[in-house]
C-alpha cells in the first residue's frame, strides 16, 4: 500500500444531521428542507435539535443558578454578621456585592444561548446608577413622563417639607424586613418549576388547544390577528408541508409567540422555549428587509407584549424598534399604500399600523423615551367598516370580531390623545417642559376636555366610574367585560398622564415657603379642576385593580396588561401622596378638589396594599413598599400633630424616632437626601423601576432578583 506524506483532508461535519441519518449513523449533507440521502431514498426528512445541545443548555443554566445561590448565601452571611455585631455596614457593601455578583454571573452565563438578554444586561447594569446623580450618558435617559422622574420630583417636595433620612430610611429589624404579609419565597424561579416542552413543532391537537386558549384570552382583544389562518398554518407546519422561505419563517415565529402567550396563562409547560424560538426566527428575518411582511410585524408586536409582561420591559424597546422599522418598510404609515386594496386587506394593515402606534405611546409614556412615531406621522384614517359611530350601542347584536374592532377603534383614538399629551406638555420626553404654570394648566384642561368628549362618545363600552363597585363580581364576570375594564384602565392612566405636570406645579407652589402656600384667582380654580379629575382617576384605577387582584387575578395575564397595571399602581401611589401634601399645605384647594387629609390617608393605605398585591413577593417590591410606608408614617404624624414641618425634634419625638446629633450632615441636605435614595435604590435599574420589573407578579426569587436587576 502506498502512503503519502500529505495530511488527510477532513470532510466538514454537518452542522445538524436529520433524524433518519442520525439513527443510521449515515453521512448527512444537512440539505434543507430535505437532505440528499433522504431525497434519494424518498423518505421523510426531519430536523430536530440534538439531545446534547439541550443537555448542555440546561447544564449552563444550572451552573449559573448555582453561582447565584452561592453568592447570595455569602452576602446574607455578611449581612447577618454585621447585624448581630451591631456594627454599621460599609456604605459600599451593597454596591460591591452587586457589582461582584454581576461580574461572577456574567462569566458563567456568557455562553448561554439567549438572544434577548445579553445586549440588554449591560444596559440594566449601567442603569443601576440611575439614582447616583450620574449623567444620562452614563446611565441612560428617563424623561419627565416616567415614574423615575415622578419619584425624584416627589422626593424633592418631601425634602422641602423638612423630611430627614432618619424618618424615611430607618430600617426595620431583620426579622420584620418584609412585614408579616410579604414573605420571601425559597423556591426557584417560575420557569424552572414548569414542565419542559418537547422539541420540534407541537402536534395538531396541541396546536388547536393552544391557539384556542390564546384567542380566549390575549387574542380576544387583538383584532389584528385571526384564528382561522393560524389554525391553517399550524396544520401545514405540523404536516411538514412548508418551505424555508422568509414568509414561512415569519408565520412560524408568529405561531411560536402565540403558543408562548397561551402557555403564560396556563400552569402547564413553560412558555420560554417558544418565546426564544420566535425571537430567533425574527432575528434571522431581520437580516433582510425584503423578508418582512405583516406577519413579521404582528409577531414582533406579540413578542414585545410578552417581554413586557414577563419582566423584560427594556428588552421590548429593542423589539419595538424593529416593529417600527418593519412598518415603515412596508409603508403602513403612508395613506398612498392603501390605494387599490380590498376592504379586508386595508382594514388589517390599518389595525397593524395602529397597534405599533399604540405600543409606541405606551412605551414612551412609561419609560420616558421620545416617541419613534411622531403625531404628524399618523395620517392613516380608521376604515369606515370599524368606525364606532356607524354602530349604535345596544341596537345591533355585534359579532365578537366586530365588538373587538370597535373596542380597538376607541383604544386608537384614546392613544392619539396620549401622543398629543407627550408632544405638548412633556416636550416629547426630550426634556423638562418650558411652559409656564398657567399655560401648562390651560393645556391640561384642553386635553381633559378632549378626554371627556372621548368618554361621552364611547357608548359601546361605558367607562367605569370611581363609584363603580367591582368588589362583588365573581371571577367569571371579569373576562366577558374585558373591553370595558381595559378601556377604563387605559383611560384612568391617560388622565393621570395629563394631570401629572399640573400636580407637580401645584406642589412646587405649596411647598415653596418663599412663594406662599396658596394659588390665587383663576389659576387656583383651573388647577383644582384638573386635580379633581386626577383624584377621580386614581380612585377609579385603584378600585378596579384592587377588585381584579382580589377576585380575578388571572385577568391580568389573560389580557397581557400586568405591566401597565404594575407601573401605574406605583404612579397612583405617588399621585395620592402628592394630593395628601396639597391637603396639608393648602387651605382652599382640598375643598375645591373634593378631598380631605383623611381621604388621602385612607387612599394611600389602600394603594400600598394594592401595590404590594400586584407586585407579589419580589425583593424590589419590599424595598419600594417600605420606603412608601415610611413616607406614609411621616406625613401621617405631621398631619395628625399639626407640627411645623421644620420642627424636626418635635416631629421625631411624636413619630417615635430617635434622633442623634449627627443625624443631619453639615453639607447640603438635598444632596444627603439623594445619597440616601442612592443607598436604598442602588440595585434598581430601568428594568426594575420604570420598566415594571420592580413589581414582579407571581414570580419567585430568580437569578435576576438576586442580582437586583428585576
């Protein structure tokens, strides 16, 4: 035998072998959709992920979780030693612990194949300095409509009243850290407890069940997606009668995210695998703008909604950018692209376009980011076929699809007002408004009048009033009234958005000793009118959400509105606190608003209970709840004792809080106040506070909780 000295040429190994070649250990060329060997033998060619890949992924997950648990145990041990010895903790303890934990965790999880977490993790870590007086370039920007901005404004007003860190930031004993009704769970995160789904595409019966579940819950209020086409595509893919074209990938991504939404409302299999599969297909399609279609935009919308309601609010910004980009590419924003289209196709394009617009408004208002779709870009009109004015309420029996479309038309017009509000009185979230208080108040009155006319014209789904009593409803009564409840929640949220700048302007006046505590003349009357509607809105939202949490908690997941309710519940607490301060500092405004200090106190107690309930057992919720409780106790003491806010010794004595001589620093108190805020919220990022992850619903302590990023 003749040998050669040249090295042997290794044949390239197939990236993934099909099942048939794998079973017979035959050479596979990985041809798609059918490999060469299966084509020659005329047999079915099916590709699935290898068992090894699956085991490897689980191994990495377990390793990352183990590192996190060990690090948490170390931090708890250090904290216990410091607490028992009576020694003060190093101010940098939490910062160092979290920084170290983030670094160690990053090493272990860097190899885990997660398409949506790695880019955003850096943003989350940077955002933990959001309360450290760093520049926006260092931590990211949060505009005036955000909860972050509202928090800092309220902190300034409380500081003006003479609050001290010993009042607001005194820690409870270790055993009472979370209070009797807010216990820290010991189990792992939710997605570790659920049953794993099988690889490959679900069978036909499973697809039918999950699609039906989706349209019984989340899909029932989304008129831009239909059940019949999804069932047809699911049957085709289940039978492997599909190709690997961009359209097929978009359709498959849409089916996967529908499955994820359906499973998120069930206590069965984990929705995460389907979410990641959908995201993977969409990111592949993103490489070519020519592969985008309506299914791509719809899938991106559903992915964004899933992310927001599964503690990925900041990640959903990235998904939303792609949805806007795809919409512009398809010309959904241009009226000229609708010419010559059939009624159904035109109606579908309009619904998809406005779904992107609505999501743009919600994200901008919640996270304080400039809109990606300015109001002047929204020139497409609602088709006559779904115009609510063409259907008289109560006289025509409407189909479920028509009912959903009319609901959606009302939602579109409501968020048009949101867009105008962000543009006019929030300066498009680019910076603080430069409007004078009088001009600001008059603009708010104009917007509230627009909302009142919207409410009067909404005869199909009458908005719940603050006097509506849902507490007596049974669990099965909520979902049939989903359109009414959802429109009411969004309406209340919009009224709060309009009223916030006026509330801040009034608080600036009444807490400023140099300007006096009273507004005068017309400005007082108009401001009182705005705040009266704000008071009605926060009471309406609080009563509605409280009834849902008490009687039908699954309603939030079933309609994908937990995130909106979550961050709005915190907004409600800040508004209630602001109105309470108005009651304390003004003699005439409370009567004009229709509120007393007793009313405000009762509302704050109920609001904190709702906040705790919607937040579940998150560590971050415990911190926010304790902070607000201290403020509640302080203001209650000031109000009940009638003390001068500057009488620190008398206030501390009546509140039962000992004051040391060095309680206040010699330098600027406002800096010290924000320093204390830094200590309390050093673990909070934009995903924690503004993105909604501060208040996680039905979530146990996860690895992100341990790192302080959720």
